[in-house]
C-alpha cells in the first residue's frame, strides 16, 4: 500500500513499540467493554436509534442530525459516493482517505496548501468552484487547530464543508469544535478509534443537517453499522469522564515529549493539540529505518501531500515510552 492509501498500521509490526498509529495506549473503560460484550451476545438485528439519540444528546443535536458510521472513514467514502461532487478541495497536508474516496468517485480534487510555518490555512485560498471541501481539525499530521471562524468562512451556497474532528476529544478545552453547530452545508465527522482503542470495531459518526443525514443514509444498506459499534457509540457518548482524563494525561505526555524533541539538534518539532506530533529531521528515511531496526515504528509523512521524506509523525504515548523514543531518536540521528 502506498500513496494516498498508506496508513500507519501498515508500518508497525505487532512486536514493535508503535508510534506510527495514533491510538492512545490505555485499557478500555469497564462500562464500554461490558457494553461491547452485551452487544455481542444480542441475537437481534442492530437498530441505531439509541446511538443517534446518545450522540445527539452529547453534542446538543437532534437524533436526525446524527449518522452512525463504521469509523470516520466510512463517512468520507459515503459522502463521496452519495454526493458525487464534480470538483472538491482538500486542505493539505492531511489524512488522505477523503481524497482517495473523492478520486474514486471521479471528482477533480484541488489541493489547498497550509502555510508550512504554522500550518494555518487561508479560507480565501479555496477556489469558489469547489463543491465540497474537506479539512481536519485538529489536523493530522500537522497537529494544529483552526479557529471555528476560518472553517465557517468556507461555507457558501451549494457547498458541503466536511470537518474531520476525529482527534477533537484530545484537544485541551475549550476545543474549537463545530459539532454542536447546526448549519446548512456543514458536516462534522468524528471517530471513536483513537481515544477509546476501538480501531477494529469501526465506530464513528457524522453530524449534519437532517436532510443531508437522511440522503446519506438512503445510499447504504440496512443494518450497515454493527451492534458493537452502536453499543460503543452509546457507551462513549455517556462517558464524559474518560475523555477528560485522557485529555489531561495526553497534555502532560505531549508537553514532555515536545520539550524532549525540541532540544535535539537537527530536529524541528511543531507543537500539536492532539496525541501526535509532526517532526522534520535530516535524512528522515534513514532515521525511520534506524528506529525501525531498534523496534520502534514511526510514520514517515512523505505520503501526505505537501510533506516530504524528512517529515515524520509520531504518536504521543505514555511518558516512559516517549522517553524510550527520545533515547532511540538520539541514536538514530
Ligand atoms: C484524521 C483522521 N480521520 C479519520 C481517521 C479514520 O478513523 P476511523 O478509524 O474512525 O475510520 C483517521 C485514521 O487514521 C485519521 O487519522
């Protein structure tokens, strides 16, 4: 797998210390685990009403403004297939599945480049002819946040703006989320994968105007989100304590990791708001290879449009693991 379809999971063998995939290394809360097991034991077809209500209540939205998904990724593919925009714009460097999905549906995909100094973007740089615009907030792999005004400035009649907030629950509060914002043309996509260690369950959702949610739902098979994912959506929407705890643990670990990186000669590290950081080093390929030989997987970021082989993305893990990474990085450099 390469190019737009490359993801961190292809880079970390099971025995490696995994800084390539941005999943927070913690055990699932007992109530979530119990909900998953109960769903597994249920012989009936899944129904998504309770999940829509729970997610809606969490974000002050109605249940008809919520579409449960098989992970955030399904949202990008469903939007591309159901809406079939002729011209779309992706704000890069960013997670590449939205672009892969749009291209697979025949869209012309325009690249809007973030400013490499601080990775901000200029809403005015998005061509008016883009019928659909996708951006991440916080953005993977650059880690920064966009102010809500910049995202809302992208809205224009006839356009759909898709904000990928898959990492928003990691962001220190107050987070600039648009999840509670009911606006024509605005879609917010969320994932349970990263914070709840649920990559394999495939659980996420999108929030948008009720007519759009209905139109997207009409384009897929019945029961398309399985009972485990729906149970996870309910359990995680009710659990406000876990994201709060994780946010503060991540903030401490991230600050330590960043200050450890910033004193390394030859390493440029951008500050980030989520559970990963973007670095630039000399000879990125060599550094990633030597870390790999030392049993540590990082994510070479050259497959993100706008970045090169010297950019590496690393997850924020527990402080002792982050220290191991820094020590290995000192050797690898
Ligand atoms: C920014 C971003 N959005 C979405 C996803 C996909 O999330 P999910 O597992 O919910 O499909 C990823 C996974 O790497 C990601 O990095």
